[in-house]
């Protein structure tokens, strides 16, 4: 697999290039990128934000500038994008910016602590190659390579090149009927349930939703209270019944961690007694554990699978290998839906 990586690693490039580094955006992502730069002996020269977010304030000791001020201050510079985006209007702005300036979107950990690096791919080369060879079509294989090259280089063109609209998923790969029993792990506020309803024209047999974050669970309950045949569990998905710590963050990024608030977790096999036809997992790095905890269900029912693969470095090989182990008959697809960085890069498995 390493021979298929065509790009210079971003962090190695930044150590060699002699240009000022400016950060685009603030917040947790910027904090993490600054931390990586400092470990490498690098620093950022300035921070800028979109015009509507510039209020004369400071971030990490530097006044937040407009992009016009950055252009007036520097003849040449490197932009590190520090936030995630998926709406079409902002994605288009990022695309145009990347075509006219040297812009990168660094991959920093969502779950786990290690960076996704060239050395990581090299150390796990055989496993990446095995995962690649499991993929069912050329689009999956091309997307797999594009996402790998993006994670190594930070060049957003790779993500734009392999974009796949979510609507196509339910036409081309995941064909949902009117009698689905859907298990939604990481239901958040019901956003993917609404997605399923659009795909099935609001026809289904039953929905079983897990959401561990208490605040998100209240939103889920409020937004689905008018629905029939739905069960909601204020639980995290895992491989067994266990109380774990949960690190609360804003919105959908709350996740299991080494410390935080105690939250109950349990497995699909323990909770779900129905025959399952569709199983979705977007659980902030717990996907591998949850697959093991759904072993009996998957082996018995062979449901369609929707498994997010962007939370942990090893997800791109560990998840497809586990899926194939549980059900060798599955055809496995890999798609990246419009997002920068490489969030919404998912595996889909069907018979």
C-alpha cells in the first residue's frame, strides 16, 4: 500500500519549507494543530477567520485577522485549515481558496492520540493492502487511495476528487425497503433517522436508537417523539455491558474517553432481540468494539452495514477486516461524502 502513497507527508514538508504558516479558524481543531506544530519545533505566524467572525479578538496571543489583512501582510504563506466543514457553500469557498493559495487541512486525532502519518501507513502496510483488496468496486478502491493521500498530505483536492453524494448511497448501494428494522448506533439528534426516512418514504418496521450523550438523547427524544415503532436507549454501543467514562463535547463529537462522566454502554447482542436488517454505526471511535458486540446479530441476520471509518487511525483497515471476519459473504464498499477533513468516510457492507 505504501507504494500507492504519492504525496509528501505534510508534517515533513512543514519542517522544511520556509514560509509563514497561518491558521484558518479557531477552536479545538486549532488548539490541536498548534500543539502538533509546537512538538515539531514550528509555530504559526498568524490566525485569520472569515470576515463575519473577526471581532478584534485574540487567539493564542495573536489578534485574529481577516484574510485581506493576511494577504496584505505576507507575499507568500501556507494556510492550515483548522475546522471541519460540510455545507456546500463553505466547501466551495474552501475549494476556490485551495486552488489559489497553498492550503492544507491537517488530519489530527478524533479518537486516540497519535497522528496519522506516513510511518503509520508503512508500519501497517500489509493490513492496509488487505483492506484495499477486500473492496468491491473501483470507486471504493480509488476513494480509499484518495483518502489515504489526503490524510498524508493534507491536500483537499483528494477529497473533492472522490466526493460521493449521500443521496446516491441509497440508490446505488444501500437499498432500503419498507419493512426495515434499523439499529442506529450514535443516533445524535435523529439526523440519520431523518435520512433513513427520506430514503424509505417514511416506511419502516422498527427503529432502535442508541445515544449515550444525555443532552443529545433529549434532542433525539424530542425530534422523534411523534414517530411510531421506535425504541431509544440512552446508552453507548460496546462489546459488552460496562460503565465507561464519556468526554462530553459540543454536538455529535462527544466520545468515550479515559476520564469524564460515567455512562452506561452495552452491546447490540444484549439489547436488540429483533431480526435486524440495517445496522448503522457512527460512535466516535467505538465502531470496532460495537462490531464485536453485534457479532451474533450480524452472523445471524446479515444486516446491511453502515460503519463510519474516520475516528481512529486504524479504522481504514481494522473495520473492513472485522466485517469480513463476521460475514465473509459481504461485499464491502468505501465512500467519502462531501466533508473536509476526511470525516464522513464510511464503509458499507451488503450481500
